[in-house]
């Protein structure tokens, strides 16, 4: 009776263990073909109890990873056949990150309990690493996705030709870092790993076999190129999309920014009424810059509200701005009034274009820019919607396929970086690409006609054929239109026309007599005109943008001729 009770107790204790789901045996037979592909047959005998194995087997195959020596591994795997107990079994695959997951079975449940035997047949490529002296293959024979222990397991790797045992190098590692393996090598070119103890759940098994070169044919350059394109297709698409986007943005900006530059426009002898020099530059460039500020600063001086004084500062020249009288509201445009009021609020106020005055000059810069923006946008120009939509379409149509092709590729981080770099390109493009309105086109045509007229006046004066209909170019007209010449980048031509019209000595005497200019003696009219444009603009930019101060001052000194004794 006691023996019967003990036997029953032992049966009760061992029953859960005997009913535990597990893989009774997992055998992997991999045969390396001469062309580098690997033909694999796996045989898995299960103990199914309806908890994990309910419909069938789930098997994970890694497609990206690292070998036992740390080398990057890439695999291309094709499932060819799935059997259960010798009969065809339904199956499907899905990509989960760097893993190809095989699901066997269908909606029906397995018989419980049962011991089905699954046979998986698949073929893989690109798993062989070709070295300088030897080649090697790493096989993830058993992944870490098994949720049950494996009682017995064997892995065999067979080369396509016999090899001396001494030239083979093997290694096998379980996911837990153990090496509970027995390895047997054969002269037929085979290595066989046998587990000496059960493999716990979630513990994979990887093996590596190194063999002499020449056993397996290395891929041809054409095949390597195909693989590279397959791995980097998304990155290539992203780079191509970025390049197309950049070219489109540059070409579109060039067409939109000055639509009348190459057109036929009537010449204009006078600027449009009610628009300052800065306004003409702003409509032409459709954005603000240092020369825009300098042009209205010079125009306010010519209107007798400011006085510009150039002073020696070591090897360079400095600038001192003085307000000469009250009544800033008498200035002709709102942008000039905003500039003078912010820069020099009271009569007799002075400011030097130096670093210590950067806050005040930056404030005037901002007030001037804001006044121009409010007046010109969107009344005279606005964002070019068609160009922006085109740029967005290029970005989207290239980013979408690039992400699709890179979603499982190792080039995904680089692809994301390239796509992200499209954002600043689009942002800059949106800020720069503008189109004039109907009224803006009229103003743009007038500004272009004035610019061409100033340039043609210089050419006509040099030939002595200015024409009877051209207005007389005297000192008063030269000074009045000099700010517009600075705004339109023709101050050198305008000064040359003045010198040719009245003679160089008379032109020097006239410039020296300007009440709004003091400082360095004018002996070179070319340097004087460049000082009103390049030097003043560079100095303003250097003060407002301290990080570019050195570049701005160098440019200003070079533009002014670097001469502190004469202009």
C-alpha cells in the first residue's frame, strides 16, 4: 500500500513536467552551394499542449545582425516548403524589423496534446563573408524567439567540396554565452555541432565555420552592385530627391526673383514717386539686406536729415552718423521715418558704427525692415505658391518611396538624415521665392528701367552722346539719385557718368561740397562711390551681426580701398 501511495505522489509531481510544452528535438542541416547560397532543412519535433503551440510553429530568421567576430551580416531568405508530419502545411511570413517571421498552420487548432514534426526547407544568400585568406559563414541556427526549451539539437554545415579538417575553424555560442556544444569535423567538408545539454527558452544558438578560399565562388561585381543598390535604394532615392529639390529651388528662385531682368522695359530717368531707394531694392530682391539699410540711410542724409562722416580708425575707416534737424516725419516714406526715428530719436544725436552701438543699430535695422515688410507684403509681392507646391511635391514624392525602400535596410538612419535635411532647404526656399503682384510688377519694371537708364547714362557720357532728351546730370541730380544707384548696385556707373558729364575736377569739387558728407578728403571718385555702397553696407552688417564682424570689416576696408587718408 505504501508503495502505491509513493508511486501516485511521484506521478502527480512529475505530471506537470511531462506535460510542459517544449521542442523535443531541433535538427538543422545546411548545405553550402558552390555559388554561395545555402540550402537549409530544419526538422523540429514539438510537444504541444495548447498554450504556446496552438495553431502551429512560429520561427524567426534574422536578416540583419552581427557575426561572432563582429562583422555585419546580411541574409536574403526564401521559404520553399513547410511540412507537418510529412504533409504540406499552410504558412505565411512577415517582416518584423530585422527578422523574417514564419507562421505555420491556419485558424484550426492542433490536436492536444500532440507531438507534431515540422520540416522547414528554405534557401538563403549573402551569408558568406569573403575575407582575404579565408571565407566564413555564420548561421543563426536557433533564434532567441523560442519561448520553450530545446531538449536536443544538432547543426550541420556541409561545404560543396571536400576540405582538409585542419583547414577548418569552427565556433559555436549560445545566446546565454555558453558553449555546451560538441563539434565534429569531417574530411568531406562538414562540421557538426551537437548540444550536450538542453537549451533554455529564449536562448539562441549561433555557429560559425571558416574555410579556405576558393571553395565557394565569390559574387561577381555586377551581383555585388545589385546587392548594394538593393540595400541602399532608399538612400539613393533620398539623395536623388534632395538633389532634384535643390536644383529646382535654385532654378525656380532665379526665374522668380527678377522676372524683368532679361525682359524689355522702358528706360526711366526718375524713380517712382513715393518709394525710397530701399523700397526699390526690396522689391527687386524681395528680401532685406545691409545695402537696403545703407541706401535709405544715405537717402535720409541727402534729404538733409543726417550727416555721414568717415573717420580714420587705424588701418580702416569708421563711420559716424549725426542727425542734423528735427522733423523726421517730413521724410518722404514711412520706412525712412522708421529708420531715422529708431536710430537717432533726437536732433544732434550721434552714433558710431561700432560694436558698442550694435543694440541701437540693430533696433533701427529691425524697425526699417518691419516698415518695408508691412508696406510691401503682401501688397507688392508674396510667396510664390506654385513654386512652393512644386518643391513640396518633389520632397514628398522622393521621401515616401525612400522611406519605403529603407524601412528594413541598414541605410535607414542615413536616409532619414537626408530626408530631414530637405526641411531647411524647403524653409529657405519658402522665405526666398516670392512673386510680385500686378502692382509690384509695375514697380519692378520702373526700378529696372531706372537701373538701366543709370547704366546707359554712364555709357553715353563716356561716348559723348548722352542725347538732347536726357536730363542734365549735375551735382544736384547726382546726389539726389546716388542713394537709388546704391540700392540698384550701379553706384560706380552713376559716379562715372557724373565725372564724365561735368569733368573729374568739377566732380571732385562738387562731392567735397556736399553738406551731408564730412571726413576723409575725396580724391578718388571711384573710392567715394564704393564707400557709399560696399563700405557702408559691410560696416552695418558687421555691427548688426557680430559673428560676421571680421568678414564685414574686411570687406568694408577692401571696398573703400583700405585708405584712411583719402576717399
